[in-house]
C-alpha cells in the first residue's frame, strides 16, 4: 500500500494499490509538467509503451556525495523519486561513495579535484540523512526509500574481476559520448574516463538485486543512461530482452539564466539548513519571476497537474499577489526542512518584511543569527551616541546622522531619530538579543553588532578562554585520556570555528561549558565516546537550579496543552517529574527542542541517586520514538539520541538507571537509524550486563531492542549475531517459551547475505524446541543447513506462502542464497565441476548468467576458484563449509599442525642462513 502525504494545504491523492501501468502513468504526468526533452530510448511513450508496462516496479537515481549537502538541482531528482512512489513504484537512492572518489566528467570542462576518503565518507552520511529526511517530510505514511551505497560492491571487487565485468562495454560507444568527446580536446584523465563504466555497473547491480531497470538523472546524464542501458541488455540472455530506460531532467536556472546548483552561477542553494537557512531557501522561491515560478511549481510540486493548472490560472488573473511563488516556496521549504523549518521561514519572512516590532521580537536567537548571518565589529570608543552608530553603520555617501532624522533608522525594532541619544542600554530591547544589537536602515537593510567590542573586551575574552581551557585540563588530570584529548580537540576546533568579531557568541559558548566542566570535576563523565562527544548545555546558563526550573516551566507553558504551575514543587526531583510529563508535546511546536531537552538533562544528572529514578523514568517515557520522529542527527529523534546518550553517561554509577536509559536510547536509535553510532556490540553489552548484574529477562529485552534497531538500519549480519546471542540465554528448561525469538533468529540468519553456515543454530535449545512448536520453520532451517536448490523448490511448492508470510523477504534473495549453498555442497564433493552439470543443479540458463553467478559466489567468499573455459569446468580451490562439526575441527587441526611445522622449518632455514653469513 502506497501513500502520498499532505503537502501544504492540499491532500495529495492516495494510491492504495499498485497501478496497472505505473511507468506509463508517471511519464505521462511528467510530460504534462514539462515537455520530455531527454530520455532513453527517445520517444518513450509513443514507441515503448509495451516495454514500459513489463518493467519491474523499481526506479533509481544516483547521488555522488561530492559535497556534504545536496543542492536544489538534486532536489528535482528527489521530487521525482517521491512522485514515482505516488505512482506505485519503489524508489532507490544510490549514494555514490565510491564514484565520488573518482569524479564524473559530465557537465564539467576540467578535471575535478579528488576528495579524501574521510571527506567522502562524511559526505555520504550527510547526503543519506538528507535524502531520508526529504522523504520523511513528504510521505511519512509510505515505505521509506531504499538507500544503497555503491562502495558496498565497487569497494570490494578486485581490479581483475572488475575488468572482466567490463568485457561487454565497447570502447567506441564510450568515446562517442558527448561529454567524453568534448573533454578529449581539453584533456581527460583515465580516472574520469572510467567513471561511465562504474555507473553502468551500478545500474546493472541494482537490476540484479532489485530488478531495477529505470533510472532518473540530471540533464547531463543521458550519455551515462544510454551506456548503462546497453550494458544491462548485453549482460542479459537473448531470450530475456532486458529492456532498460530512463529520463533526464532539464537544467534549472534562475530568471537571469544562471544555473542553480552548488558551484555555478546564481549562488549556492543548499538543502542543508546550516549552509542555506530555511528563510533564505524560502525567499529564493518566493521572489522568482512569474514565468519562472510557474515553471518550477509544475516541476517541484507533488500536487496533481489539474490542481496546479487551476492555481496557476488564479495566479495569472491576480499578478502581483505572488500566488504561485508563495505556494511553491511553502511546499518546497516544507519538503526540505519540514513543518518546523517552514514555520521558522514564515516567521522570519514576517519579521523581515513586516512592520511590527512584535514580529521581530518573536524570533528566537538562532533564527535571528541565521536571518542576519554576520555581525559588524565595532569599537566602543568610536560610539557614544545614536548619531555615531548611524554614521558607522550607514553604507553609502549620505551622512547617517542626517538620514536617521528622517525616520530611516531603527535599533532593535525601535525607530531612532535623535542623533544625540545615548548608546547606553541599547542592547536590552529584544529578549533573544540581550548581547547583540540589531540595526536597520529603511525596511530591509539589517545589521547585527555586539554591544561591546574593541581591544579591551578582546583582551578580557582571551583571558576567559585561556582560563576556561586551563580549568578543563586540570579537571581532566588522572581521568581517562580520551577526556583530555577531546578537550584539546574541541578548543582547537573552536579557534577556527569562530571569528574574532563574534565576541558574544564565544562568551555564550564559554558560559554553556560550565556545567560540563562541573560534570568532569565530579566524575560524572568517565570517558568521551564516539556517540555524543559533548554535553550540549542549555542557554539557561549562569543561573541557579531554581531559576532554571522556573524558566523551563515558563517556556513550556507557551503551549496551550501545558498547564504547569509557574514555580512547582520545592524539591528538584518532583519539580522535574512534572516538567518531564509535558515533553511529549515539545516536538510539535518548539523550535528549540535540543536546548530544552539538554537543559532538563543537565538538571536531572544533579538529582541525588536515590531520587533520580522516577525522574529518568518520566523523561524516557515522554522522550520516546512515539513522539520524537525522523532519521539522522538533525531530526527530533536524532536530537533525543544525543540527549539520552549524555544522560546515559551521566549515570555511570547508578546501574539500574543506566540500564533503563540504554533501553530507551536503543529504541530511539532505531527510529533515527543511528544504531551504528552507538557502542552496543555483544562484547560491550555482555560487560554491561555483568557490571549491572542484569537478570536474564532484562538482557533479552535489551538484545531484542538492539536486534530491531540493527534491522531498521539494514545491518542484517549484525542483527543475526545479536539474535544468536539472545537465543543463547535460553536453556532446555525455558526453551519452549522462546518460540518467537527462535523464529526471528532463523528468519534473520537465512536472509542475511553474508551467512552460509547455520548448523550452530540447530544446537541452541530454543531452536531445537521449534521442532515441536513450529515444525515448518524448523524444516526451513534444516533446508538451509544441508538442503539444495531442488529441496528448496519442493519446499516452496508445498508451502507457497512461507517465504512471503513467514520469512517476509523477496524470494529472489532466498533463491540466490540457496543456489550459493548448493554450489558449496557441490564443491565439498569435488573440486572440479562441469559447467553443464552446475547449470543444471543451479537451474541457471545461459553461459554469461552462470559466469556472473560464479563471480558473485567468489565475491561473497562462498567459494574460491576459477572457470577453465578450455575444459568447460569450474575449478574450486577452497570453499566455506556448510557444517562445522567434528570432522571439520579435525581437518582444521591437521592444517594448523602443518602450518606450524612449516613455520618452524622456515625459522630454522633462516637461522642457518644467518649463521653462514656471519661465518663469511
């Protein structure tokens, strides 16, 4: 069942069943939005409608992470992946981590600079997170996109094997590509020339794994699309007729014709809110020319064309009201930045272009800093009056003090017309800007500056920074070395992160560090892990706990459903319990979720140990995946992960509390798809269980949660190991109660593409009990332990719904797995297998298809060997054992003894040689 989510104020049509002709419907819709200029093959609808109807319902687009953020050009591709999902297709986003290290020559006149491996890995994570966020913002009720990384296959294939894969790629066709021809004249490295072979192999890999034979691309990808489609066709059987197709989208330009993207023309329009704030992103679309707004609305909107035509007609009849621009800006901003980002953009817009001071005072500090971006460095000795301030901040030939008397000058939202007015106390007008002053000339020319600057303040600030650094280093003495190393790293990073003029911003961060310093001094921080490097501390700094609790209550009471007493109980623990009970509504309205949660957690960790448990329980009850949604660090769930991680470390001496926090943390990591960042391998978990003296049922509960989180993050191999460890906690006495766990363990293991040996599961008491409680699942396990393809086919024929309802997996995955297992069984019997016999046993037809399968088997380490084309045989040099019993242990012992004997002989030979050399 596929759903499209409500965008703006219009509910999109819900697609409850797969359409009969999803690709045809999608391309027809696309043609209505803008004439289809580039596709492969050309004239798709008129000539290839029958072939489109036969395509598997998967579509993919690739994103090379050459920067840590996608840009608006990439967004057009993402929008069309989402639109494909509306038409009943399954979208695949391919992260080109491997190819980003190579460089795509398309659309470039010169060589790209090669990126470092660590940069590409960082960019890949950021881009993956952005893609998931865009999908989450637009179609929360639909399945998430399939996100894959081409480093998973290109990073593992050997050079020899890859060249063999390129056998079907013709050099003449590669040289005829327009991009290649143009670059040959100016210079093209083999590195970038080879890019097209890797992109073609990417598409082929997805066609094999998912059946995906339809691709979306940018305007400059037509040559790659053509080349990849031909490669897929050549790799297929003659009878297979592997038709592959795709469309390319036009280049996006602004009203002046400049390209919209990350490096050329028109300025950079990034999807990352740090690089391009939601306000500036919104304003780009809101200020488009009428014709351009109409064009981009049709391209970017997920609304139906008929609805848009009605809206556009209203726009044309009311030019000057910016109807199309507003609709486009709202929909696209919400798509990229979510409800919160759109709300922030609208409030900033109202403040920037409105005439009421209340619009400005309603903004948060972070919104003001993003809105006006930079500060002006002013020296206090240069300014004594409003006239001086007007002269210094005025840009142009006119004297500021004269223009201000005409009403063109305002400070913190208040007009100033008297040049002689004192500058003292000017910074207290705006609640969110107690340390900054906002100057405006006219209606929109805003400037920020700190209320004090100059040499004296800088000197004091330097002393404050150095003394704070010294205090941190002293507090870290005698503690884990990771704490000191992290302190040094953070202070060095801060030295490059802040500009000298950002005086108050530096002071602000130094104030926030005080609680962290106290935590280190008190021993609450044992070491710095990789997950939450720092405790993000609240802006409610340098105030006592009572005052901080009151400010929190005042802030939370802004929501209509929250009715907290302004003061609350005198006891901190009870006070916090009441506050925590309201946190489930926080993500629905607050722009400062991270600051509020961190403020509360900083208070929780100072609650005495005997009183902290009910506070923590209330906190994790309301800060749960039920209320905190999204994927990646930037989502509400990601924010909650950081806070819970800090809270977890703060209770290292209170094991019961720490155990409860870990459970909540793992569940939140599952929602945010961040379990890979949490240190929860089996060794670490077992250490924790021993330290905490966790009862068996408690261990099982945590292991189940970790297993769910790993599966959500597509880490099937790790999930299988966790389930095996979980089943290891059962004994013969309670094995009968483990039916559900045992079934999940078997299911996870057999679908894991990296697992080939399953006999160890059969020895687990809980799995043995399946023989009685669920014989069908037990028979399936025995099949994968020792059965062959013929056994599997007979089993599926007898139990046709087993794969879809029990194992809940694509049958193609299991079919490939059982073929690999069958090959391993054949290899155990003899090391030279006739290809004809192998094809018959594996039910694979076609020499190229069989060869590809053998190559895949070697790549996943099921076997090692080579094909002898002269003898028409597969020669196996080694293989994985499907069973590892007594016989295999004896064989392993013999091989180790031979290896040891050889090492001893080698050692003696070297010793003899050395003696002879010394004698000479």
